[in-house]
């Protein structure tokens, strides 16, 4: 083969994040943070300005800049797209907005069979073209530096909870009532949302995302039997629909200690664990299959440094060094000092991964 026709080396081949996702050895444990872009950064507040957050997502140059800010500041091992899990349902016209300080809200919540007509299939190149342009900008910027971009979508249950409740909820009473009271309609709703998530994720991967995360943030509200019967089949549909693309897939939810074993069987390659379950216990519950991501309590980023450093070392030790991506057990809190996160990344990177591997 001529030099002109030779294949260029993959700039992401040495990515510690992607290697850890696949359970391969790395020199150091990779680290990134959920909500690493956002209100904890003064440069975010300066660039973001006023107006709807959905308008920021719709501006590819701005969304790309907000994605890149924490990578520059903290030198994390991966970037995650600056967007929101409700962008696809907003894009197809369901009537979703994102209120500052509250989150996604729906003016006319999902209540009956007739509401299924409001969930038409997503056409990514038309409906979310701005998202794909953001991904392309980011890949051009990040890939030559060996930094992968994580795309994401909302899992069927969590998106359904917003559509049915009309906004954030602590009890999910309408969601659970629909799930148990009309299982046929519930299944049709989640099937449509699975298709929506799958179309969105496949389009992000086609645009260059090197890994994807499915956020099932509120699924911990369910009992294992309800999750197994009424949610897992649709989550599995999403992951199985991505399997042919060969990229790492991350599955994350909050307060999911009792669900970890089931979630590990959804077809994902990485399982995110919140701070309530130590990683070594999580590994016992899920077995040797998926890599694990997590799981420092975000609140500890506001504790004195010796406390934070000690707990960080504990998390690293529990992760075992191989097949572990260091992260928080949920998102960065807005009041977090960004300099603390930078220092935290430096600490994680300073610990050789082979010093953490369990000895036989």
C-alpha cells in the first residue's frame, strides 16, 4: 500500500478511558465527571449568558465550547457532550422545556393512548442537526489530542418519568400508576422512547462520539421486580441496538444498589455506580462482566482536602485498578470549587493503576 493510501493511526487508540471501558489494563485510572461542564465553572457562567438552556444546546459553537471548558481546566480523560436527556423529545415537539433550578418540565403531561401520537420517530439529521454539528466540532478538536467524546441519551424510564409527571418528582406516583395500571400503554410508551434514544445515540456515534452513556437517573425509585418486568426489556433494546457499532456503552442510575445485578445484564459494557454502594461490593453484585464507573460522593468535593483525598484513595482501591473509570457517584454540584476538581484529577492520575490491582 502506498504512503498516501496507508491507514492513519487511530488517535484514540491509547485512550485510558476507552481501554478501561473494555476492561484492559491502563497505566492510570482514567477520570471524568458527570456535569463537569456547568455552573461550577466561572468560564461557563461567562460564556453561557442568559436565556433558555435549550437555546444553548441549539448553538453548536457555544455547546462545543461549554463541553471543552472542563477538559482544558481539569485535564480529564474524556469529554461529555453538553446537552440534556430531553433534547430529543423537545426536538420532536412534545412540549418540553428545561427550567433553570428545576429541570425538565412538560406543559401537557403524557396521560393516555392519544399522547403516543405526540412521540413521532426522531429524524436526527433534521430534528437534532445542531447536536450532530456540535459532536463533529468536538471530534475535530478532541480526537487529535487523544481525548474521546462521550455522547448520551436518556433511558426510557427516566424520560418517561418526566413526560408522565410533568417535571421532576420525589414519588413518581403517576409514573408508577401508569406502569402498573396500564402495562400495555406503558410498554408502548417505553418502546417509543427506546427507539428515540437509540436513534439519537446512533446518530451521535455516526458523527464521531467514541462512547455513549445512557442516563437512567431515577430508575432507583423502582423495586427490582418492577424494573425487571417493566423497564429492563426496553433498556436492553437500546443497548442491543448499539452493539453492532462496537463502541463502549455506559449505563448509569442513582440509588440503584438493589438493581445493579439486573442493570449489568442490559447489554452495556460499563456500569455506573452511585456513592451508596462501595465499588468492591458493586463488583460482587454484578460479577466480572462490565467495567465499573464511579463513585465518589459529590458532596465530599466540598469537604476539607484531607477528607476528600482519603476517600478518593478508598474509591481507587475498591475499583481495583483494571476496568475502573473514576467518576463521582452523581453530577458535580454547582457550589463545587473547580480548583478542587483539578486537584482531584491530579490525585487520581498520580496513582499507578497496577498498584491498585488485587493480588492473588
